[in-house]
C-alpha cells in the first residue's frame, strides 16, 4: 500500500494557482464566478465605528434584553452573549443542536430557569413563529449562502423591536478557508440599499471574517 505524499505549502500553492487560472479562463469565456456586494452610498456607513473584534461589538449591546443567535455550533459564542450581554432571554436557533457542547450553556439549559431556550430545525421557519417586536438583538451566523442569509433577514426583521439591531458574522463575499462563496456581504448590502437600515459597527477578524451591526436609520 503506497502512502500519500506529504501535503506541503508548495503543493497547495500549485493547486491555488491552477484554481486561479481556471477562474480567469472561465471569465474569459464570459462566465461569472464571484458575486460581489453592491457599493453603498455614504449615508449607509456614516457614523459607523470600527472595533477590534466581535467581542468588542457585543459589549456595545445593551444589557438585559432579549437576544437570538441564529447558528450556534458548539455554543462557545452563545456563552459570550450570555455573560457579556446579560440577556433576560437567549434564544438559540440551529438546524442541528447536537453540535452544542459548551458545558456552561448545557448546564443553563438543564437548570430549568428557562433563561436559555433552543429552537431546532430550519431557522427561518422557527424565527417566523416568534412574536413580532420581541428581540433586542438578532445575531445571524447560520447558512452563509446568499439565499440563506436573505431568508434569515426576512424572517428576523419583523421580530425585532423598533430599536432592535441585526448583527452578522462572516461579513464577506469569499471564504479564504473553504475557498468558496460567502453571501453575507452581498445580502447585507442589498438589504441596506432597499430598506432604511445602516451600518453602526464593523468588528474586525484576523482572516477578515468580520462582523457588522446594522441599525434602523
């Protein structure tokens, strides 16, 4: 049985250059591979502050509110929302809650205090079942495809209070880690262009999987 050759930086670079050439050839035939976000007018980013990371962003959230996190994964960021924002209620939405393993969040769920509640299944459908004008903050970090982000936005907006905010994780058009499309920035810009919402905070991330908070104009 022959062993696989060791993967090296040089081999990865060769594959990346081949991928880049394939995209150029595709573009030369009239194809379109990337999906950029529309440019925003100055009014949509006026007053937007840049923060060092997403923890600094959620520190800006008012305490004691009702928060939804759409896309929970292990629950580690759920704990940050719980401890930093001190919500009255924290609602966790995910298609597969089996991945939630953070021990503190699990203890909170088992405590019977009902401060943290899970909603398992399609996030758009489950969010549509929530009361209108209920949430102070909705943090969206689920399906990063353009259509998926649009669905989560459409389901979430009616559920926000008049002064409620939307926060998006992985605000980008391309994922350098997975080398694939990310529709978050495109959907966010489209939403801002078509609705009276604007940027309030942009939180940086080392690989530029940034976060952005939107508020009503």
